[in-house]
C-alpha cells in the first residue's frame, strides 16, 4: 500500500512510479544505470570544463573520438529498437 507518483527520469526521459512518503532521498532516476550515466556525464563535464587543453598535444581528439563512438552506439541501439518487430 505504498503510494507512488509519476516522475520522469532526467537521464533517459522515461516515466516511472516513484515511491512517496518513504524515508531517505526521493527517487530521481528510473534505474541505477540512469543514475550512473548522469553521474558519469556530470563528472566528465566538470573535468573537461576545468581542464586547460593544449591545442596541439591534447587529449581532445581522443575524447571526441570516444564520445563520437558512444553517440553512434546509442544511435545503433535506438535504431535497433525502432526496427525490431513487435513481439
Ligand atoms: Zn532513466
């Protein structure tokens, strides 16, 4: 008989039923994975904005390559979900 309220995950945008009236921090994310992804991106944004990159010998190219890879991976997964036939 725990009450819930509809919330939307700031990481993935999915709606979920969060318990209300329970002790502790309110649930913000729909899953531990979404919480971890948000923590990782916040950390990377903080670190990258603090860093003073040397434009010639920098890590920028490698960071961009890896972010580009992640972007393509997400696109591929998103595309697979859209094209997966209904079961
Ligand atoms: Zn989520």
